[in-house]
């Protein structure tokens, strides 16, 4: 915000994995995966979303990447809506 003064779009794309079978994955390593993949993405989206709401901007991009063992195809979504009226 200090450099550009506004947020035009958020591309929230981060993730980690741990190379272990689920039955051998230690809880602390699983927690790291959850913290980065879920909590980190949520916190970043929340902070950016607050600024976007101030700007009355509605744009978001959600991506996921294919990783080893992933059977689903990568996805990308963009949502655009018209600004809703802001109460005075």
C-alpha cells in the first residue's frame, strides 16, 4: 500500500507439501502445511480484501497447482461483481 497506494488484484498462490506418507507424517510437519496452505492464504486474502472493500473493488483469483499425488486438475477462478453501494 505504501508504494502503490491501492490493490487492483489479489493472486493468492502459495503452498507447501511434505514428502511423507500420511501415516508417517509428524503432526508438527502437518501443522506447517496447514499454516502455510490454509492459514497463510486466509490471512493474506483477509488483509487484501479489507483494502479492496475500501476501494469498492471486487476481484479475486484463486489458484491451485498440481503436485505429486494430486489427481485433480489445476484450477483458476476469477470473480468480478459490480461494486455494492456503501452506506454513508
